C-alpha cells in the first residue's frame, strides 16, 4: 500500500475494522512493526486532534516521529511550478520533497483547500507531488478533498456502538456564512458507502458534494424526512 487517501486503499474494510479493534485492545502489541522506522508528519496547515492522535499512534507502533511545520519551523516552500521565486519563498517544494523522503519511511501530509479555486483544490497538487517524488508511502492527515483518518475513526465508532447489523447513518449540514472545506464530509460519505450501513445524505439545494464521493447514496433534501 503506497497511499492512504480512500477507503478502497485498505482493501477488505471488514478486515481493517477487525484489525483496528485488535489494536485498541492492546495498543502496544505491534511495536515491532515500527521499530527503527520513521514517520514524517508535514503540516502546511494547523492541526490539533489529527496531529496528536497520529503522532501518538505512530509511537504506539514503535516508530520514531519527525514533525515539520511548513512556514513556521521550516523554510517557506513555493508550491507552484514555473513561477519566478522572487518573493518570500526560500525553496521549491520539488527540491524539498526528495530531501524529506530521504529522512523517513512514511509521510503524512496535511494541506487544506484554498477555497478560492475549486478545480485547483480538487487536483490535490501538493499531495500528488509527494506521492510522485518522495519515494515513500504517503497518507492524508486531511487534504483539500479527503480526511480518511477521521472517516475511518467515525466508522470504527459506529461499528462499536451500533445496535443492529445495518444501522442507518445520516450525513447532514446546513448553510454557513463562509466557505468551508469539504474534506470531512467527502471522506465520511465515501467510507459510509463502502461500509454496510443504510446511508442517507441530506442538505439544502445548492450545497451538493462532488458526486464521486456521494456515489449511490440516497440524497434527501428534506432534513426531517431524512432523519425520520
């Protein structure tokens, strides 16, 4: 497995859920898997829960962890190709990525949507460059379009607390005064579609997610009807 962005990257989802439960029963039983391995966590944007939980999980697996805060504890990186670097960016991402990869065995990336150019955001330009040039497995700690760690954690929670074999799960949201990232609902929808749940999406007209994440889920514009 060279990338972890989507539910299908895990292969058999039921097997992954069973393994997650096994890890939770004894968080330190697999430390041999990470022995002498290094995880590099790269943050182009801030984080609290994802940062702490991912670093703790890596340590539980016996890994060494390096945390790099781009634009804070490191040189500012130019991410666009073909631009004249006459501003405040000291190094280009394409030059930095192979250097980063040489110091680790696994890379986690957090890079939010800019929310000004949807086409650019959905191209996942920054993350895809790490996949192409780092030479290391890459996973998402929330990107412009996906947050698989949170979606998998949500699915684990549903599995633990469900009261019937195929529970009903409703994803709902309402208008907001400003543009918001779509990574969390995108991944949640994708993972619920992959799981054995009765999945319904409800929201006002005009607030649709990308159809590739909604898939064949039932979309109901009447929120109360969806919840019923």
